[in-house]
C-alpha cells in the first residue's frame, strides 16, 4: 500500500498542517517500501544461513530420522533455566515447563467461564455445615445468594473433590493433604519465601500470625477437620476438602486456576527449618528444584541451558482421552533453544524443528505464503492494546502538560483521534481487530460479560452526513480542543501558554511503527507526540512511579481474573497495573459492588456497566487487538489447532495432533 492510502489523512480546518501531511504521505510510502526490502533481506538471510544459534548438538537428520513420537519445539530466549520449581519459575519458558509438570486444581474455559477438571474433578458451594447447594447436579446460584446474603455469615464454604487415581511422578498418591500443605504454606510468607503466593491466596480465609500459627483455619480435610467441623467419611479422606473464602463469586478463581499443587512428602521435610523458595538453594532443595516431582502429565527427563526434554506419563496420568488412551498424543517434547527469532524461523523452514513456541509479527506472514509443509495459525487475540494516559502522577512528576490529562474532555479528544482500522491495516498488516473502549473482548458469540454498548468509537455510531465515522470523530475532537486550546503555532500544533502541547510515548522498539502512526493521527488534532525508549526496567523506572506521559499496555479481562485485575488496573496505586494512577470514586464503588455480589447474573450485569464507565473515562484508550500468529511444520505431524489468544503450541494441539505415517 502506498503511504497515506487508506490512512485517513483528513486535515479538516487545519490548513497549517497540509504541508506536513504531504511529507507524512511520502514518509509512510517509504516506510512500506522499507518493510518490503526488510522482508526480502530476511528471506535471503534465512536462505543463506547454515548454522543454528544453539548449543545443542541437534541436526536436521536427528529430527527427520526420528521415528518416535517426539515433537521438536523451538523456543527463543537467551538461555534455558535449569530449575523448574513452580513458585520461583517466572521468566521465559520456566512457567510453561512448570505447568506441564504440575497441576492446578482446575483450569478455566474462557468461552464458557466454567472450571474444568485438572487435579480436582468436582466442586460446589455448600452451606456452613457442608451441605451441597445443587439442583439437578448443577450449582444452585440462587440458593447460594439467598443463603450467604445473610450479614451474619462471614465466609463462603466451597467443597472440592480430587481425582482418586492421581499420583505424583514418583508413584505416591496425591491426596488432599498435598493441597492443604500447598495452600497453608502459601499464606505464610516466612515459610514460603514467596510474596506472590500471598496475592494468590488473598481471597482465601486461612490466616497466620507472625510466628506461623494458624488463627483462622480456612482449609479442612479429614486429618485437619477443626474438631469435626465437616462430615468427611473414611472413604473420602484422601479426596474431599472444604475451603473458606471471601463472600464473592470470584474468590475461588485464583485458588482454583493459579496455584500449582506441591507434593507434601517431598517439600514438608525440606521446609521445617527453611523457606520453600530459596534464591541460592543447595543440597537436597537444589536437587528437587532440578528434578521436580509433579502430578502433571509430563516429567522432566533432561535439561540444560540449550535443551529441555519432557516425557509423557501416558495412561499413568489421571486425565485421559475419551477412549481411555493417553490424553496427549506425543511421547516426548524436546524444547530447542534459539537466541533470536530469525534463526528459529530458519530452523523451522529447514526442518530442524516441528513447531515454534512463539507468536510473531504479521510482517512474517508473507515469508510463509509459498513455503511447503508449513502450517500458519492466524487467530484472534484476547488482549486489547491500549494507550495509557498519566492522569494522576505523583506530585514530583507533575508537569503542565500532564496536568491537561486531568480534563476528561481533553482525554476524550485524544481518544477520538485514534483510528484503529488505519493502525490495524498498516501496522498489523490486517492481522487484528478493533478493540472496544470497554476493554472487554467477547469470548464467544453470546458472551454474557461483553457489552457492545461500550464500543463508543465504533465507526457505525459516528457515520453521518456522508462522512465516515473517523472524519466525524476528528471533527468532534477538534471542536473540543478548539474550545480548550485554540491557539496554534505555525505548524498547526496547539499551544499551552505559548508552548506546543507535546508528549512522549514510552514504548519499546517493536512499537516504534505504532508510535509513528499515532504521530500522524494526533497531528490532525494539533497534538505532538514522540517516541521515548522505555529501557529494560520500565515498570520500576517509570511506570510504577507515574513518571511518564503516555505508554502502551495490553489488558486482558475474563471471568477468572476480573475481580483481581479491575482492582489492579483501575484502583490500586501501589506497584500495580494502574500506571496512570487513576482515582475515580464512582468506578471504585462500582467495582466493589461487582466483586461483592453473590448473584451471578447481577455480577455479569455489573461487569457490563463497568465497561461503559471505563470507556467514558478515556484513560486506557484502545489501539487494537492483534491476532496471534504462529507456525509449525506439517510433514511429521498434522492436525494442529489454536483458539483465540493461543499459539499453535497449546494443550488442544497436543491432545489431537497426529503423526504422519
């Protein structure tokens, strides 16, 4: 596409910008040409490269001559970790590997908002005596609301039932005492040594004193039953447990889907006189870090700085396919390290690996068009990329320009000037969709949480008088700003007390092109923006402190995280995702109402209301929702799949993949 074509260059009443726009058209024409040249150079480089940037001695012959069901997975990183203890494995591939080796109690189906079996097979709410609240086998949410709305009840009771055939990879059975140990130590930072565990258990009413003694028991098993509080039979002693949680429907989400369960028989002896998470572990603790015993479907067979090998437990794993066979259809996963993405792509094209565990830029799509035996996955994303305005900086970081963000009309004008369709077309090469200003993406066709009324920038709402939606939005933005800051300099930029209104967008190099397109869009309303490199420690250096003008941030909200993440994004100002330090009393009150309701339908209704409120604050302004693009070879395996937000390397692929005979 030639520069400027389809980009919405509408000058409106700003004659002083005509010359600049002509220059911008030429600039973006050259940008498109350079993009094509870069692609050609990349293709030539890949074709000419003959050495993989990996320390492992794996050749193309190994993979092609491998008749076993081994999936070779490429991963881009500077190095692989050698320990995979789940509570300290936060970077790179470590969390992925830990999630293969260990299990949470449940997983979440984001399309249905239902909890799916993992280590546990069933759950329900009960009354305070442990009697289940079900109707025809389903949770009776009306009864839950009626019963727990009583102000005299300080907590809710949840009954969880584990699979009775789950085992650790050393053969020991998994029991509720493993869950008790894991949850109990997670609430005690002096024993866990992991502050993040306190966040995981924030809604779990199991409390410790500073000396580690329990003063509010919140988990009950046959052996820890608080004086016979619940009726747990001898037959249920290993599988049934009860939890006390806050009176909120979202209180179970983190407990169910975030905490990887640990084997008590391994870790309890090692934590009697020490912390669970140790930075400089030695001896038996280090040995267990490097040789984890888990209850998941995979075991660690080999690891080095360049290669990680996981072995499928097959039918030894408690979850199985419908016909009783192994749940996952490959015997071995062999992760291969590549130091940068171009080399990994070369390895895939030349047949060194089967699949690349990474999403990639849409600029690579052309590269794969004519390649044989290549499967390209291009699916919708689950994140909304937003432009965050610093609406409430700390006093020492206030500036006259940042003070303008306190005016909601000024923020609205900035929001109206963003043309998502233009950015998607030119920056994402069409591989994305517009995102609602309510920042909630529909997970299914009839998602009960999504509110289309929050999509207040939709073109269809603004089209009138023969003008496009974007043309009318620009007119409205300029009308607002003409009333606020009508004075302009010779280049058409608006002035504040004689000084050009100008901002820096804190971003990484990969977002430079996005900043360039926002520059030309904001010029149309007389606002100047420039790129500022965020560096490697952006959160600690700029964001948590509120020392920036604008920045980009991806947001993902769903049933599992909305209670926690709404607070983090819009309320908390202490090292949270609320980078611009928004403080809005009405929004805070409504979020609290949503978190506290015990009526599922009311909760969804409040979430829909919140989306409209979020949209009308013009604080985190949607820029786009990018697709997730990933690739695999289909000459050894076929039947890959990917759902929204996933690369082609995912659980469903591993469940249905087929070996080419």
